[in-house]
């Protein structure tokens, strides 16, 4: 059990603080920023969904949406091949 706990602790250190939110809340967090940086990736064959990631005040926010989300024209985008979020 101790080994498993160490693996989880190391994963948290490597990733930092991730906050999972609904797509609506993600859009709200992005709107709080003047020029948000949003990383997005489109699911492949088996998962027809969109994943999004942004940071705000030192926290990383992410969400998964069945549909594409839209943001302010001032938003900056990075289109990623994939976004991997550990399930802890």
C-alpha cells in the first residue's frame, strides 16, 4: 500500500493542482481572464469529445465536453494532439 501511495504522491507533484469543472464553468473561468490561453484536443475514433485545459491564479482547470466550446476572440489557442489527465 505504501508503494501505491508514493506513486500517487509523485503523480500529484508532477502534474500540480488540477481542477475538473463542467464545460460551462470552464468557459466562465476562461472569461475571467483578459487573454486566456486554452489548450484543446479533439477525441479520436472511440471518443468523440473535446478536452480543454487552462490555468487561472496558479490552478490548472480542465474539462471534457461532448461539443466544441467557444471563447472570446482575445483567447489564445493551442491545438494539442491529446491531453492526458491522470485519474487520481
